[in-house]
């Protein structure tokens, strides 16, 4: 869903414009979600952990 078509109940303007604090909060909430609802920082942390896990398994297996 996009906030381009939503109208704010508080200020009666499109949410995409962010004219009031409620518009801005909802716009941020809708646009700042990462993959599967995870934040981009958490996704990056998971990828780094996966990289280290892969390197550890490779080192322990002797390949």
C-alpha cells in the first residue's frame, strides 16, 4: 500500500505531503520498513553474522 492515496484524518491532506505530525509519522512508518519488516541495520547485521558463520564452517571443515 502506498501513502500517496491516503488522506490524513487529522489535517485532511494527503499523507505523502506530511503537513502534520500524524502525517509525517505514518509516512515514515510506511516507508521505513525493510525486508520482512526488519530494519536495514538488522538485515546488514544478519548478513555479516551469516558471513562469519560461513567462514567458520569452511575453516573447521578444512576446505
